[in-house]
C-alpha cells in the first residue's frame, strides 16, 4: 500500500489507496486530465481533475479531491431530502397541469386579470419545472438558503404559493424568443422534487428585441409567434418549443384548442 505523501506510484496503486480509504469512485485517465467514475461520480458537479500525471498530486491530495466532490454531492442530497416528507403531495402519474393545485386562487386570478386583454403582453402557459429551470439562468452556488427554506416551510404547512412563476422574454423577430428575466426558480425546484409534470408559468413579452412585442390576443396566425424559446444568460444554449398561451392560443383553422379548454378560467369564453 502506498503512503499518503508518496510521489511514485501507478494509477492502479492509487485506486487501491483510494478504495482502502473509503472511496466509492475510482480514477481514470483522460486526455491530459484525470476523472472519477463509479459510485456517485456521475452526479457530481465536476468529476475531473486537470493534472497531466497522477503523480502530480500525492495520494492524500487525491483523496482530498475525492472527498471534496463527494462531500458537496452529499450536502446537496441532504438538502433534497428535506422534500422527502412532501412526497405525499406527489401528483397523480400522467395527470395534466398537476402543478395548478400548488398555487392559490389569488395567484391564478392575478395572471388571468392581467392577461385577458387582447393588447396584453402577459399570458399564461404551462411547462415542466425542469423546462422552467433550463430557461432561467443558473442560481448562485449553493442557491438561496432563505428562499429554499421559505418554499419548504410553505409546502410542509400545506399552503399554496401566492405567486405564479414568470419568464420575461424578448422577441427577436426571426422565430426565436429569448428569456431575459425570471422569478420562481426555488418554487420550480420544489415542484420538480415533488414530481410535478406541468406547472403554470406567466410569460411577459417586453420591448427590446429586434422583433415586435407580442400582444397575445392580437396574434392572428401561429406564424406570427416565435418557434423557439431560448434560455437566459448561461442557459442560452438551452431551448424549448415556444410555449402555447392558454389565454389566446395560436389560431388553428376551426379546431378548438385543447389547451384553452383544459384551463377552466378561460374555457367557454368568447374571443373578442
């Protein structure tokens, strides 16, 4: 067995050392770097260590690299476990718009009131919590402990959220809309943990893009809308199909929109 401060050893010896010290992952050589595999390594934020030779670090330093990554992962798992008692609220598998029940009537009514006008730049759509999180920029490292705690407490008490998450978007006029602002990451994280499939999201189209500002009720053909929604800042590489408004769905030739019918606050309303 090699010692903690050894400076001459093989990769096989190093992996034996790590295993003897409790590591569940092992090292593999990449192209000019090393990375961990097996165990929880695939769940870590980073599994790579950028050194050219394994002897560039001592065995003790390699063990510290493993423990730092595993420790960060374990801390995230502990945070996620806070939501375990909430599993009783898990939505029925396959149910549509299962996120509605987590938001108060007041929250729904506020969005409805602000999006009824044909000239409104606000509307309501549905997407999965994971889609929302891909569209919003990444949270700061560690997130906001206070916000997560507030969301957690709200759900544990069986209370509903007072506001519906929203995305602020710009239309570039070339078939793409870009997210430039958001609110609701922590609620989305919680709903994702609860297995919610579709949650309500308000969209606000603002001026600033190269294309026209979307006035949802004045859209007369689906071709007037963007086809794709791209994520905010560091998530600009992510995109999803442009969400459909349930208030003023894109016109379809004599075909009633299932989205509008499924949202009871607008079902049966006559479009002016």
